[in-house]
C-alpha cells in the first residue's frame, strides 16, 4: 500500500473514535440542557404563583409583612437571575424563594381563617403540585448532569472534552 493510503487509514483510526466521543458528549450535554429547561418551566410556574399567594395571605396575616416582603423580594431576585443557562447563582436564589414559600404556606397553621380560605387552599395545592414536579425535574436534571460530568472527566472523553471546551454544569441542590 502507498503512503497516502496508510495516512488515510491512520487518520480515520484517529478521527473516527474522536467523532464518536464528541457525539456522545454532545448528546449528554443536550440531555442536561433539556433537563434544565424542564426545571426552568417549573420555576416559572412557581414564580407566577407567588403574587396571588401573597395577596391571599396578606388579607389574613397582616402582621407578617416582613415575611411577605421577603417572599416578594426573593421572587424578584429569582426572576432577575440569568435563566439561559444553569448556574449556582440562579439555583441559590430559587432555593431562597422556595424556603420563603414554605414559610408562607406554614402561616396557615397560625391563622385558622387563612387555612379555611378556599383560594389559599387552592393556591397551596397548586404550589405543592409544582414543588413535586420541580423535585422530579431536579432529580432528572441532576442525573443528566452527573452523566455529562462523568463523561467529560473520564478517559478518553476528557481529551476531546478539554480540546473542544466542554465545561461541567452545576447540580441543583436544595
């Protein structure tokens, strides 16, 4: 065989596996991005529920202005966080909002009239449903990120990942 044929065979032997590895990395990264998009949908639904929930509580728990203000501020900060890509900053702000919402719903125990309000009960039930969906989305996202990060840190994928700029994604922990 000629030198050109040998060079072509060696080139294919090197490029073929690199293309295969690259495609696996792209697939893992895209799965993690899709999982993040699912979380983003649930976070937006939760944020949309905050104003009516605050209004429902405001009528019964007038003495809880500090908590109501904190929840409204947490929502504003969560909405202001960059949402195009997952980041620790956004996840931290969302955690704060989640904690505030839990405290807000817990107020029903201290205010029996609030607990009896049909609107508040409906909003609380919707919030619980959204939080459950968010938990499932978070688990799926973290699993996808784990697989993606494992791939970019494993040999031989790490060679391709480093050369082509694949970067780890943050986990969404509560």
